[in-house]
């Protein structure tokens, strides 16, 4: 009986701490024809070295940028040409993290993302961290076509994810699904 109560308590705690799955897209950003840094706080995340653009307005957008069925929609991206944009720090990688503070989620769990290679085939490495501690990584091969990538459930709760692109390849993110986890 004690084991059953403990198991019930654990299950209840997990349900209470998880919120609904959120689909993060970039449709609420201003339409821009030149790549711009993703604003910190957008949809509850801090964004580092990740840019956004309306591919229909950007003359340098490759085929992987132009796959949205919705005209005038921004996409996020990291790598390739973003490495040459003033204000982008470091190499060709970008990260998403949760801000610290009492009003923000303590962690999140990545589920999946709809992505493409911006100018053609490329490989990306995704690294997950929880409060600065390495959790795991995954490697994905992308083409210039839309594809859904699924993140390892074994990562569990994380506070930061870093996307590393190969050489000058671009990772274009159309949307991703995540759970914000409290407590």
C-alpha cells in the first residue's frame, strides 16, 4: 500500500509540474527582410546567435528557407551566413535557454522540431544541458526539404540547448515543440 501511495504521489507531482506542450513558431515576430537577432524573451526563451527573417523578403534566402505554406512568415536560423552578421558572437552555433527568475520556467523538455538545411544538405549537432551540466547530444542530417526531427526523451528536463552547424551550413527552424516544466 505504501508503494502504491508513493507511486501515485510521484505521478501526481509529475502531472502538476508539467505544463501543456507548446509549439514555438516565429509568426508573432515583425516581418523583416534582413536577418535580425531573435529577441530575448520571445516565447519565454533567451536566444543566443539565432536570427530570424521573412524568407520571402530576403534576397539571399536559400531553398530551405522558402518552404513555408504561409506567406509572410518568419523563420529562425543559425549557421552559415549568420556567422557573418555583425553582433553574432562566437562561431556558427546558437542556443536557446530559459531565463532565470521566479516568473520563468525552471526547465523545458524538447519534443520535436520542423527544420531544413538552408542552402542544401547539412549536418547539425544538438547538445542539451541542465543548469550547465551536459545531458546529451544528437546528430541530424538535413536536406533543403522540411523534415521533423525528434529529440531524445532521455534528455529529460533541460535548461539550454545548443545547435551547431557544419561548416557554412544553415539550420532553418520553422517551429519546435517543447514542454515548460515548473518545479
